């Protein structure tokens, strides 16, 4: 037996810049879970980690301890390969909704635990709940059984999953210790690795609408995620994608759900589909379902063309209690009282569509949460968004605003008017998918 | 009106290495006092300050805000100059007990608020309480009245004094953020400046028995204390003193009280008196009672020789409810069951008397506190300690151990045996008072 580790002594080790041992990290994570470390000790440690950093080995130990702080899903009864995808969050990022059934249609199970929207980014669970009746709160057993039966489940984080992460994340949020690569990495992977997937892909976004504003920080996180997951025995790749303008043409819960259904029917916007295919290809490659990117791409396109992906989506909606009729008749999804066009005052090229302005407009309309306890309005948001670089005529619709209140409508209109710039010159777009790491 | 300062935003400013404004520092200190900053936010900020540092201007703002977090004593009715002394804490440091009446006997009032012992250092209050009946818990009004009437009072920290310091100190103690110069400086001065003294001196100790092990750290603290006090309008000097061996020949509460009474009667050990005179000289110089160090020294010696200092001490003991007979008959002070000599196995020169070993022996005997809630045994400790450099014959007494339990006695004997080294060669002692700063 080792001697007890006093929190203040473990804190002092990191404070002085040394690497923590696996045992020291475990004592902190256990302390976060059972309360034997006080909140003020955890937050002092988080600040010390923020300012002193962590080695990859420490980050692995932290991720592992956080993952083991709660239940680790047992998907051993699920036959065949299992893959999951994570996004660091962006504006209009609805990729999980249609990518998961596309992958399942290719024979790879997708056990996916997602989050809710907070701040300027939307959450996969909120988008799913725009389908009447859809349940995201399955027990771990129901979840495992559904993955085994139909090959996919999209659920919310259970209270049994990585409780240490919930405690530490809540503290980071109010102590200025959010933006730190080892802590972000451990938070993401502790949950993702507890889900039971064999391989992982991550979409790490950078730009004005992303948590990480610059490419270098995003690349550092992507590399850390891939390194840590691999050291923990899970093959992983990460793609770096630009998030200066929203992804796709819709932002808002039911509106994004409609765009995802479009994607499953072969009518998705080019940028949404590009990110979808790149992520899907890596998932099929890592699970060895495909040998080349071309083969993987062909399989994914076939799953859309032959209706298999849409069928998987229907099975999931049915299994999780959602009204499956809303897939074919999207008028069954919540709709806002007003749908009002924002018209361009001039012709020209769309110079920029600021993701943050669009996100704030959607938040203002009620599509998101400023605080965790806020309620989301599934109906509202923005659709038919123009894309940067598009040529438009005079009087063109820049976006449709879906609102349930006049003040909200006026505010959103002002935010969008400021956020969408139309000018003379043609615009050269940087690549959407910047790099594949791993 | 300024906008509200969210704790996490203020924390992030220091986290990123910038200097905090006076307003930002005030918001944190107000938050520590009224609870509007959570403990976990305060501790994250303390760690950020620990790792990023503070400028002198920030330290002044922090000290000022902490001082104003509670009552500031009004000694305006006390005529004449007022001086106080602080020690960073050492082993056997009983200087306050006899220096305060010496200074009062020279016509300078001494409003002194002291602390209790914790860890390896003793506390002035515990030593005073070895006098039967002595009360250290006066109200601020009683305290001010006594300083006005007899020129001195030695009391404990009231709950009204610098409450922000109590909160922050308690957090620092359990979050690994104690050893930081700006935080130590603000903690010391916020209390000392709230006492109402016109001038301050500090004894900043370094060495094996001090909080600061090395001279450079001690000098940095001394310079910071002097700079911050002066910027706040209070003339201050600090002396750097060595604390490798205990100060004087006694360690333990009643035993140190006896040594202090000896000092007041002109029979104090040379090293205790050297520190006493150097501090006293600076107090008389800063208050302009004396023009030169020689004059100051002569006044202090006269106050002992003519009995004025001992008379002041009697007045204070009487005023604070203590049994004044114990001053002339120290057998009225608590005495331990056993007083046992530790005998040297050999003749030679005392090579070293390790202050930390002696402190741990005293702690083991029950003279101190390992935890704040521990009770102190006033009777126990060590007396007749040899001093480094002394020549001793075979069978000489290295120390007398005063114990109230057999196991405690055996433990203390082992610690002292390990801590007192006797060898062949003569020993050259470094200076006790290293430097006067300010």
C-alpha cells in the first residue's frame, strides 16, 4: 500500500512544473469523483495544469482515470467493427445526424454519445429532439442492446459516464481553465472511450465560429487526441476543418435536421457533404471496411443512393421513440411562426458569412442556450444561408429567418445583416478540410 | 458605474500573465469576504498569482484591499509614536514577549496583534497564555484603550481584522499556494497595517528552521514588505536573520516565557538579545525617539537596567488578567512532570544544533500544533540548549527535555540526539543578523 497523497502536495508537484505520476493523477480524479478533493483543490490543480502543461503520458493517465471514474460501456456482444466520431463544435454542424446512419449502413456499428448545445454551438441531442417523441436518455443497457440490434444509437451522456469529467468541466467553466489542450483532450476522450467504440475520428474545427480560433491550437489538440487515443489502444484520426462560416445552409435544431435528411437523400449542401465524406472515409478505413479512400467514398455514396443510410436513420428514430413520419413529411417537425427573408441590398459576391454572427442570431432566436438551464426552441433558426464566394443578384435572399417573436426577429436580422458581407470582387475560398492527422 | 467583473474573467487576466487593476483586485478581495467569489474561484486565482506573480503595485492594491476587508483599528487617541514588529517565524523566537515592553518603556506605544503556533514554529499567543489567566482575546476597543493607558497590548487576531486574509490563508494552506512573496506580503501587512502602528519592523528569517530556507527568497520578501508598506505610507525596515539553530536556549511555551523574563532582567542569551536590540533600535530610529543606533541601543539597555521594561511587562500582564506573581516566581508557570538531561557522549565543539530537529522534538512533546485544532501543552519543551560553536566537556548537558509522557520523551530524545552534532573542530559561525533592509 502506498501512503496517502495529500491534495496540496500533489498540487505543489504540478505547480512546480514536474510531471505527475499515474498514481498522483488517479488520486486527483478519484478525489473529483468521491469528493475527497475539495472543489478549491481541484480548481487550483486545474490552474496549475493550465499554466504548467501536461506531457502526453500524463494526458493518457488523466484520460484513463477520468474514463474509469464511471461506467465503461460493454459492447462486446456487438459483432463487427464499431466506430464513433466527435466534433469540437461549430455553427451548423449537423454531420453526426446523417453520418452515423451512413456508417451503420456500411456495416460499422456507431455507438455515439453526444452533448447538448451551449453558448454559440448547437448540440446533436437538441437537433434529434426536434423529432417529436425522440428519446436521447437511454440507459447504458438499452443503448448497448440497440447498437447490437440495428447498428447505431445516438444518446446523451448518462450520469454513470465519466462523472469526474462532469465535475472537472463544471469547475473549468467558472475558473478560467477551459482552453487547455490536455484538459480538453482528456474531457473529450474520457467520454468517447467509455462508449465502447473500436476506432474514433474527430472533426477539430478552427476559425471564427469554432472554440479554437487559430489553426495551430486546433492542430495541437488534434495531434494530442490522436496520440492519446492510440496510446490507449484505440486507432484514431482527426481532421482539421475551417469554421469561419457556418457548415451547410441551416442553423437551428429542426432546420438542421431537415438539412441532414436532405443529406441522406442525396440533396445535401456541398460543404456539409464534403466534411461528412472525409470523416466517413476515415471511419471505414480505420475499421478496415474499405482499403482506400476511393473505395470508402464509393461505399458511402452507395449507402445514400440505395437508400440504406436513410433506412438506418428510420430504424434509429423508430427505436428511440421518434415520429418516423417526420422524416418524409418535415412539416411534422416544429415550425416557427414567421419565416422572413433577409434580402441583399446589392448584387455581387458574398465576401463572408460570419459564423459567430449567425450563431448569435440563432441564439437570439432561441435555438440555443446561453446558460445550461435554458430551454431550447426547436423551431427557430436560419435557413437558405448563402455561402461565401457565391455570386448573387440584386434582391437575392441571403437567408430565411425563422422566428417565434418580433423582438427576436429584429435582433437576428440585425446580427445577420452585420454578419453577411456582399461586395464587388470574386472570393478565393481556403480549403474546408485543411488536414488529416494520424 | 463599471460593469460587473466576472470572477472567471478576472482569473483569466492573471492566468495570461497581465497585471490586475486595483478594481479587479478589489473585486476578488470583496468576493473572498462576502462569498461572491466561490472558494474554487479564489483558489484558481491564487494559483494563477503563484505562477504568474504580481507587481509591487498589484501587491499594494491586494494588501490595501485585504486590510480594508475588515476593521482598521483607530489608535488616533493614543498619543505619541506607535511601532510594531513582525517575525516570519522561527524556532525559539520569543523576541516579541520582551521587546514590546522594552519599546513601551522607551516611550513608543506597541499595538501588537500576534498569532498562534502552527507546524514547527511557536506562537506568541501560546507563550503568553503560559501565564495563568493571561487573556489574548481583547475586543478592538479594549485593545485600543489598553495601548493608550499603558503603551502596549499583545492580543490575538480578532474576527473583525482582515477577514479576507483569513479566508485566503485557509485556502492557500490546502491548495499548495503558501510560498509566494506577494501573497505572503499581503497577508502579513494587511493585518499589521490594520493594527494602527505608525512604523513597522520585520524579522525575516531564513535557514533550516525558517519558512524560507534560502537567503535570496527571504531578502525578496523583506524588500517587498518594505516597499509595499512605504507605498502605503508606513515607514518600515526589515532585518534578515539566520535561523539554522534555534534562537536562545529554550523552545516551548512556558520555557520561552522564562527566557523572556530573563531578557527583561538583563540575563538573556546573547543571540536572543542581539536580535532584540537590532529590531528595537530600528523601531526607535523609525519613530525618531533616537537619532543613532548607538543612542537607541543605550535607551534599550537602560530600560532593562532601570527596571522600566520589566515594569511595563508587569503592567501588561496585570491589564490582560495574568498572574503577575509568575513573573518573579516562575515556578507558578506550568511545569512538566519530567525534566531529563540529554548528555553529550563526547567532548568537543558543538558543530550544529538543527532548528528543525529541535522544533520537531518540541512538537512531539506537545508544545505545538500539527493541526490548527490541536491543543498546546504549555509546560513541555527544551531548555539549556547548547549553541553552535560552544566547546563542551565530556558528559555535558546538551539540553534539558521537559516532558509529560514517556513516549513523547523518548521521541524527543531521539530527535535531539540526531539534531545536535558534537565534533572535533572549532566552528566559525555566520552572522546572526545578515542585513538591514530599508
